[in-house]
C-alpha cells in the first residue's frame, strides 16, 4: 500500500483540525446567549479567537483579586499565544502570576511566548519554575528542551526530552526532537533510533525522511536506498520532494530554490529556513563547506517563523566553525 506524502498528510491534519475548530466555534456561538462565559473559557471552544472573547467576558465579570481571575487570565493568554499575539499573551500571564505566583500553567505558557519572541533564556527560566512547581509537567520538560535546543545547548535539550518521554512516551514529536538534539550532540546511532521510532508511530512531519537520511549518514550507513524507497512510496510530487531529489542527485540546488520561489508567499516563508538548512547539509556531505555556510547564513537571516531547522542551522554553523 502506498502511503501519502508527508505534505499531504500534514494538509489533511490541518484540514481536519480546522473543521473541528469551526464546529466547536459554531456550537459555542450558538450557546453564547445561555452559556456561562467562565465555563466556556475553562472548557475551551477549539477556536482561539472565540476563547479570547469568552475569557475576556469572564475576566470582566470576575473578582479583581481572585484566584479564578488568575486562571482566566492564563487561559486567555494561552489563546493569544495560539493566534501569535505574544505581547498580549505575556501581559495576561504577568497579571495572572501577580494574582497567583504558583500558576504552573501561566509560567509554562509565558515561557512559550518568550520563546516565540526569541528570548530563550527567560523562557527557560519560566519552564524551570513550572517544573519546580509540578515535577511531572510533560509540556514544560518538552518546551524547556526546545528552548535549550534553540539556545545551542543540545545535550541539555536531549536530557529534557528524556524526562518528557519518561512521563509520556506516546508523543512521536518528542522522539523527533530528541533525535535531532542527539544528532547535533554527535550521538547519531541514538538519533537514528529516535527518528525510526517516530516513523513507526506514523508521525506526519514532512522532513522526517531527510533527517533520518542525515542521521544514518552520520552513523556510517549510506541511507540513500531507504530515502529512495521512502520517496517512491509517496503518492504525489508535493513538497519536500524537490529537496529529497537533491539528496538523490535528481535535482540541482537551482531547481530546488526555483520550486521554493514558485510557492505562494506564506508557504515560501514557512519553508525557506528548512530548505536552506537541508541544502546546507547536502553541500556539507558533498564536501562544499563554503556553499553550506552560505545556505546556513541565509536560513538564519530568513524572515518568518523559526522551525526546528532554524535551531539546526545554528548548530550546523557552529559545527562548521569548529
């Protein structure tokens, strides 16, 4: 049986999530005249804009110094995070923590907002505090690991992912993250094991096959046959097939960048960093460090979202310089 391409799988997941969110939104809106905004805020609607609306109504109706208001502020801040309004989120988390300094929820989610703004040190401090309050806080361990990865401490990142997996071992995403941290910590065999675990769990991550190829190469195997077999199992030529073709010698760098440039602007912005990172790794493997450095510098200078490959580009550039 042919399996769908990663890009198609991700698109299906996004479409399903949007449909579910829309359904929740309609339900909440239909009930808005009779439902309690506080109850809706606590339960959530699946639609962050609606969550902001109902949490705001609940905050206005709450007692000014109550613990309930602290929780409502933390929940609205979490919704602001989801729509990338990180400054508004941080303001809500600050207010929540003034009312309840022991809110692990507010600390963890403020850490996410600070991470999104590039303040990895402050983010790590918030995750530290959340873990001190709740020593089995899975999200905080995972989030601290990622903040440490972005702050160039890949060994500490891997240790945090160890702790996260010790708490909950059914999230394939954290196996990918630990695999990438181990790859840059020069523990390539363990990286391969983690990435293969995520693959067995059918994780819909478009660059998983490429990361596995890199880890297998670092571990001493060629990896091309597995990459070719993976590519042949895809149902379409969707992204990131041009990148895979580059590693298999079927496409040039010019062709990959042309495919990227042909995308609509939002998709191009989301994929620019990963594209440059993987082109750099290809050139490094082919003994072209100058070209690899150029791609890494372009990845780090790109506008838009910072995916995990941005942290990879930082680590790869540091490795080139050593």
